[in-house]
């Protein structure tokens, strides 16, 4: 009798292999790369104009150039490099992204287990006393011990590939988390560079404001002296005092912004506000990258973490259609048990006490008020939604690059104009001060010259900082060079079982 389970297995296993070869639902194919997409309607200018001021170097675009994985090192700032290294080790958002990827991998490995039979074992010792009254013989009773042990096997053949489609969906979700991790790296490094540039800009604006305050303080003394000599009116002194006070009033706002920027930078490092780094950033400590690699439009979709994540979402939605279709079809199951039951432990595992069973089943939903049908339709709608979101993500990716390219060209032109305006305003103010000292002009003319120079000086610092920030924005828009780094921590891959299926096996 013990040969029957083996015979049944020999017959059933080949049948199961044949039954498990079908996968319903659409096979996923990666969306085609946009063929007519480009960054600009007109031919792209090869570079930007140059200006003879710090941060005014000409920048040249290199079409088809490859972006470094450590693109922030192009700013040639060791403090910035050290800061980013610290953030990559301690930022909690990155740690959360690594854990999310690890969770997705382990969920995939768990889902793969449904492709295999489940094997279990149970053993029981049961001491019983039976009363003869239950059988109409009250004078008889029996006390005995029943020992049982059994091996249980259950298997749901994946006849229509519903489980494999579910595993495929889980694999796509792993890809999604993989590129969410890359997006977290890109966001962190970009935010750190921009925060450093903002700090440098604010320090420059604060220093410029203090220079202007010193200049206006000297001018106030001059007007007061002119008043004492009868060469100026009391109203001129009051106007100059008001101008100085207004300039001083702008300083606290700048200092507040600087403090908030430092707090942001400290938080990106994974630290509390009282643990701010000692490094200070100034525009003079940063070098403007002059060679700007520009990925080909056909490469951009491959390089952007957000487009790759959107593609993974589309893949998961495609696989879920197959899951929904498989759920509408018959569901198969096979169960088996082989064990022993004996009154004495020493009698267990003898041929006389062997017991076994094997059963196969099939279920088909005949009526569910349209539940499974609507679930399939919902899966199709989810795929359509993911496809539209993917196209939207691709369009935004090209928009980001186009915006960054236009900003860099505009920044260079703006810096040239601001530098000329600042030089002109400085010369005009110097001349106005000399003329006022000798009574050749009114105080109103001098006051206008001061205000013009003040605004031009601040605008120049802001224009210098914009070139650094928008250069970082271009590197971010191009994907950040993650393909040249290994950002996934080894433990984020998880621990696949020895029976786990290669991720590539679930890709189409």
C-alpha cells in the first residue's frame, strides 16, 4: 500500500509541469523611447557668454557627454564633498529608502514561495477513555493512547500563471523601490549643493549689505558735516538717516534666511540644529563647472530615476491584469497526507499502521455579482492610469532639462548685465559723492545714486549664485549619474531562499 503515494506522485508531477506553462494576461514590453523628443525647439547654443567676475566663466555644453556619479565634485569644494559624504552615511531618508527596498525584496521572495508545494508535519499523542454507554454497553469501558504522525503536502498548481504574474508584479515593485532609492540619493545630493550655494549667496548678500551700511554711514557723516557748514538742509540729514535705517532693516531678514539655510543643511546631514557643521560656504570657495555633459534625448529616459520608477509601476500594473484574469479561471488544488496511527509508540511506522490520502480539487466561481469582472476592469484602468502617468513623467523630465538649459543661458546673460550695472552704479555713486561734496548736485541725486548701487550690488551676488544653483539643477535633471555608483546596500537585497527565482526570470 505504501507504493501508491509514490505512483500517484510519478503521474501527477509531469501533469503539473505541463499545466503550469501558461500565463494569462499581457506580457510587459518597455515603452518605446521618444524618437522626436528634444530639449529645445531651436538649435541649442554651444555654450554661454563669459563675464569678467568670479563665477562668470563661460560654460560649454557637451552633447552626448556622460555625467559623473559624483557630479558635485565638479564644484571643486572639499568641504562640500565632505559634507555630502557625511550625509550619504547618516541621512535618515536614505536609510528609510534602503529599508523600503529590503522590504520589497523580502516580499518578492515570500511571493515566490507560492510557486512551490507546502510541506508540513504534525504529531499528536492522545490519551482517551471511552464509556461503553455510548455504544449501549454501560458495563464496558476502554482506556487507550493513540499516537499519530503525518506528513502533509498541499499545492495549488499555477495553471494559468496567476501566481507567476503576482511574482512579476512584486518584482516590478522591487524595481520601483530601487529607483525610489536612487531618487532619494539624487534629491539629497542636489538639496545639499543648493543649500550650500544658498548659504554662500546669503553670506555674500550680507557682506554686501554691510559694505553698503558702512558706505551710507560715511555718507551720513558727510551730510551732517555739510549741514554744519550750511551746505545741506536738515531734511537731507533725515533722508540719509532713513536710507541707512532702511538698509540696516534688511540685514536681520538675510541673517534669518542664513540661519534657516544652515538648519536645512544640518537636517540633511541627519543631525539636530545644535549639531551644525563647522564648514562655512562662500561663493569664492566654489568653482563653476565649465564643461557640462548633456545626455542625448534618447538616453534621458534611461537615466532619470523618476521615469524608471514610473516604468516599474507600469510593469506592475500590467502583471496585475494577468492576476485578475487568472482569478476568473478555474483554481486547482492538490493535497496529500501520509502518516501513521498506532496505540503504542513502538508500533508506529509499521506497515499495518500506515495511512495515506491524496485529493485533487478544482473550483470555479459561477456567480459573484460581477466581482471578479470588475476587479479585472479595475486592473485595466490602473494600467491605463500608470501609462498616462509614465508619459507625464517623461514629458516633465524633458521639461526639467529644457528649463535648466534655458536658465543657464539666461543666468550668464543676466550676470553680464548685472556686472555692468554694478560697475556703472559704483562709478556713478563715486562721482555723485564727489559732486555733492563740492555742492555741484543736490542730495536727492546722491540718494538716488546710493539706492541704485545698493540694489545693483545685491543683484550681482544673486546672479552669481544663480549660475551655481542652476548648474546643479541641470545635473539633477539629467539623472545624477547613479549608473556610475553602487547605491544599494548589500543588506537591502535581502536573503533569497535557495529555491528563489532569479529576478530576470520574471521580466518580459
